[in-house]
C-alpha cells in the first residue's frame, strides 16, 4: 500500500492536473525541465487572523509560489509573514480566500493526501527527549502509511535520503533531547524532507542557530533549489540570507505585500527604508547584495 | 549520496525490527520480567494468607492443582461462569469434587489477584493514553471528569435509586463515560486543545464532586455510606470470577485498540502543529484515543471503583524505564500496572491485620494513594521540570 502511495505521489507530480502545469511552464521563463514537473502553490485573496484578535493579520492578499523555485517571505516583526506561511500550510483556516495546490483547494483535500504534497517545518517543534533522530525522521513517513502498516522499502529509502540531505547521519542514533539547537533543527528538517512533499514551507529555519548551522540549513535549501523540483516557501529574518537563497522574494509590512520580485529588485535602499524602517547601504557583491544597516528611521 | 549501502543497511535494520522486534528491547523485557515476579510473589502471598491459612507450599499446590488445571470444565466454569460452560460444552453432570484448599484458592483468592491485575492494566494504559492526548504527564485516567461522573452516579444509585444497585458497576462506568462527553462538549470551540480539555475536566469535576458530597447528607444508613466510600476510593474486597468475566473482554478490546493506536500517540507527542502538518486528523484521533482510555477506565471502575494514583504513576514509571516510545510504554503498562495493583492489594487485604492484628480490610485505593504520594514527592525532588510531555 505504502509503495502505492509513494508511486501515486510521484505520478501525480509528473502529470499534474491536466494542462495547468505545462501552461505555466511554457508561459514562464525557460527554466528547462525543472519547472515542468514542479507543483504550484497559490494563496488567493487570503484573509488570515487569529480567533481572539478582532482584526485579521492578513487582509486579502494573494501569493503564488514559483514552482520548483525558492520564494522567500521577508518583513519586520509582526508583518504577518509567519501568519501568511501558516495560512498556506493550512495551520490557520482562512476566514476568506483559498489555498490551492496544483489548482486543488487544500481544504477540500484529505488530510493525509495533503500532507503527501505539502510539508511544513514550524518555528518551534517539540518532541519527547528520549526519541532518537532516526525515529523522529521516520515520523515524517506518517502520511505515506496506512493505519496498520509497517515501514516499507520506500519509507526506508526516503528516510535515508532525507538524513543524507540534511547531513545528520552522524546523529541518527542520538536522542533528540541530547542535541544542540542547531542539531535539532537538522533532525527536524530531515523529518520534513522524509515526508517527501512537492511543496515545502519553512518558518524561520535559521533563526536562533549558530553560524555553522545557519549555513548547513542554507545549503540544504540551496540543494533543494538546484537539484529538485520541490517548491519551497521560506520565511527568513535575515534579508541578506533571503536574497542569497531565493529566486523570488516577497516583502511584507503590516499584513500587506509591499513588493515582490527577484532579490535584486527587492533588496534596495528604498525598500529597506519603507518596509524595515532603516537607512542602509546596499552593495551588490558576487554573493548577492550586502546590506549594511546605518540607523533606524524615526518618523 | 553516499547511497545504496547505507540505505540498504537502514532498511534491513528496520525490517529486522519488523512487527514485533521492538518487543525484545532489553529494558522492556527486564521491566516485564520484574513485574511478573512481583505479581507472582504478591499473588502467592494473597492465596496463602487469610482466615484460612496455608503454607506457601500448600498454596502452590492448590494453585497448580491438576484437578482444576487439567479439567476443561472447571477452567471454563471459572472463566465463563458455570451456566455458560454447560451450554458451551453440553456437560450435564456434577463438576468433580475439589480439595478444600483448592476450592478456597480458586474460588476466592485467585480471582481477586486476577481482578487486581486487570484493573492495573486498564488504569495503566488509560493513564498512558490520557497523558499523551493532553500532553501532560500529570494527567490521569480520571482527569477528564471520568471519576467525578462515576462517583456521582455511584452515590445517586446507592442513596436515591437503591433498587438499581445490582447494576452499580455498569452505572458507574456509564457515568464516567457520560461525564467525559460533557467535558469534551464544554472544551469544544472550533476544536479542542489539551489545556481546554483539562480545564473543562476541572469544571465538571468540581460541580460533580459538590453534588456527590451533598448526596452524602441524604444517606441515612451507615452501611450505604461505607459502601459509597468503598466505591469512590476503589476496593477489591469481595471480588471474584464475576468481576474477572466482566472486565476481561473490555480489557482485551482496550489493550488491542491502544496498541493499534500507539503510532498515533507517538505522533501526538510531537505537538499538534507537527501532527497536523503530517496529515493527522487531530480531533478525530484525539477523540477516538480518549474514548479508548475512557473504556479502559470504565472497565476498571466497574469492578473496583475509583482507584486513584495507579493510572497516574504507572505510565510515569514505565516511561522512566523504557523511554517515550508509546508502543513500549503501552506494553510496559500492561506489566507494571498489574504489579503495582497486586502489590497494593496485598497491603489492602492483609496490612491492617499485620499492623493492628484486626481482621479487617481497607480499600485498595487508600494503599495506592499512600504509595503514590511519596513516589511523586521523590520524582518532584529528582526531576527539574515536570508536567509537559
């Protein structure tokens, strides 16, 4: 059964819903084969809020993640970027609007079927301390398994690839409670990678990590961008990191999308002044734009 | 990709584990063997001592008496009841005579040990499930209103509807289940959350407990009050094969369901967000698992009343011993629960005799409370942060 699941997912990915993907691919820039197989993720006129807040955080915004590429959401604290991501991940039910994966409304989809297409790495993840990394990663296979099924060859392959890609093979028999923050993050990333989804949503995956582990995480996302068809949407705090990683960037402020486009169009002194309220120098380097914040703007 | 080799190795390792490989975890096996030893020792004490005293050797011989063990009619009539045995086997004659000691052991003392073991199992898995569902290691089988609902129904039956007392076990179990549904309804607001469930449990518990205490004033007979106290503190006095027959089928069902649900329980421990993003239908799973836990708790209430602390500390001990994987936790509870319960019942049945020389028994719930309190004190002293799982 489980292999069937895996196969279905794969076939669906290649075929897509009739036409729509091919149309996108031909309309979009000639990215080669990558774009043809990749999955669309669209949020349309999303109104997102929290039960206890009177005003919605996001009030009618649309966003389309570029298939097979990395889209970065940036913005100051409280700009609604994490809320938007949670809305796309169906962790928050939208008050209005809809989220579509390959044209299909996610709220009409079966929970497990959706989890085979769309994965989320939350900002805070908790787990029992005594679970091993390998067991944690195997939990990522949940949506591919039936109620009584044991793990199959396909599960083992997906888990090994995920552990390999996340670079946490040396941690596999360690207990999660004994890991550092950065190592934990790698284990959790391996878990969502094992989920083997077409769309991956990452909520501030580098925040609170040391430099080494930030680079580890960035490299994983770069590998996904360059070598796979996974559509990635990532919320990042660090605008330089975002510019370096992303094919497209979306800048939010006060729950509104203020700008979207390629990194070099977004990371400008004007935008930093407008969205982040800082005066900054922006210099283009071979590693992407370098931002030197000068002072906070008070107006 | 360093590739094929490591993938094959990992897959092979998982396959070796297979369906039952995880059972042979050395820690789990040790826990199970130690628990069985406690149950056997406690059981031997229970069958040896009492108004009709035997030596341990006599007790052994009575337990292993071939006149029972090798006689399918006797075994069936104990396990299913004499009527069921006769209609099942078509056996018409008299059951063969048994020795006096064998009769006492098999009719009176052994079933009590079995009931204790079943109650321990049920409370153990019930507590384990509730602790995962509420993600709180201080949760017990009685946290979601189960005990207060059962207690209220017990009081109502004994004080107001005396004519129904024959159905007391069923009514108590039913009261627990209904209270659980009320708690769930109160907690529901676009779905539930562990905190809302626990709070709703407190609300329902407070109201029901007040009603319960109020009902005591209307009890005009000291016998009724004593009976009510026995039920609400949990007691195994006077249990026999009827109780075994009542609890066993539900125990089997609850154990099977909780083992089947262990992977869901493991996933719940990763937090609601993660479980949801992995495609779990949280509300359905949470309700279904709670239902299994209530079933297990109800089975134990029906035969022993409300035994406190067992469901709280058993999953705790097991988790400390075998780790947090719920497959192992559930199996561990199936052994540690009976061990604790059988040992506590030794104290409840014989303790007063040893201490005061009087020939009276105390409810086993008092003994479990006396064990449970200090155990928690010890944990509190040793562990920095308790509470969240």
